[in-house]
C-alpha cells in the first residue's frame, strides 16, 4: 500500500549518479585540503587553522 501524495520524482541531484558525483567532488576537495595541510606541517609552513576549517566546511557543505 503506497501513498501517491508522498511520492516526489527524484531529481538529478538525488539520483544515485548525482550522489556519486557529489560525494566524489567532496572527497576530492577534502583530500586536496588534507594534502595541503599535511604538506604545510611537514615542511614547517605556517598553518592557518581558521582558513582550513572554513575550506573544509565549504567542501562538506556540498553533501
């Protein structure tokens, strides 16, 4: 028994392929950010934690 009033057609962003693309973009952004942070720590660069936190928040907002 299903209620047709609760059904909404899946849009492109909510389809499986759209989710996979979105998760891949977020994963790539987070990986790039982690690599930059690790490189800065290894080579003794100045690490701006507030900047990295804002970038990570922005990247995770894509989920």
